[in-house]
C-alpha cells in the first residue's frame, strides 16, 4: 500500500526483487519480539532517525488499542507494536507477529501521489488536511500534528493490524496471504467504527 511523497507512501512489507526484506537485523536478547513469544504485548519506541520524529507515544498506542472491540482475538500472536525508524516513503510495515509505525518527517508538509490521494481523499478531508494539487497530479498536503497522529493510528496502524489479522485467520497462520486489499478493507472498517471514539475528542472546539 502506497502513501505520500512523490512516489507514494508504503505500508506493506518491504519487497525488493520479489523478496521481503528483513528489518532491524540486530542481534536481540531473550526479549526479542521478532523471534520469541512474549508474555504480553510489547510496545517499543525506537530511535526515529535523522530528519524524523515520533509524533506518537507508547501511551498513545496503548490507549488506542484499548478501543478495539475485538482486541482479545486480534492480539492472538501479536508480539509487538513498534514505533520504528523513519524511512523515506514508508509509513509502516508488518512482519510476522510485529507491526511497525514509522517515524514522521520533522516537517508537516507531505507530497501525496495522485492515486493515493484519490483513494484516501475522504480521510484527508475528514482529518482537516489541506492539500494543494500539483502539476504532475500529486497533492502537497499540510498536516497538523493531531491529524498526523490520528492518521497513524486510524489508518496506518489499523492497516498493519489488518495484515496481522489476515495471517492469523488463514489456515497455516504463516503469512498474510490476502494482501493489500484485505488490509485496506480492514483499516477502513475499523476506522469507521473508531472514528468518533478516537478522533472527535481530539479535535479542538470551534
């Protein structure tokens, strides 16, 4: 799934040459949520990286997950939610048992590709994101911090959880075989369910 700067933003696993590329290949200890089952969900905050910042806190993620109506089922096999290193063109990604939300660029202006803007125009408008059309068909969008946090939770996180739900509801439980359409439909379904519970209290009074 692609989003924002000129080539579009991605929220799918990183694929290069047909292979999913592993992230964060550091040697980890017994608390390694990529390799070992965890006694409870880990919400990890990594360094955002140069030119990026985390708009979300661990508590933001924890509070949002508490709103999910089917959390008991969805949490099956979910080891961690990671506030991850920022990378160009990447909003989030899913690895088996772990979902990642990438850090936001330090600036609040983002360029959204033409197809992604049209596919998510309704969401941008509901979040109050002002977008200016560009000659190439893309849109330059001005985000507020509040709208960006809502987007990361109400769309990116839900999309990545959609990949996780895809995996745990397949017979093998080994991979998210139904891909981007399934994850996007999952995000849109729960975005609608959670909109008033999350976003309405966040908005400033008129």
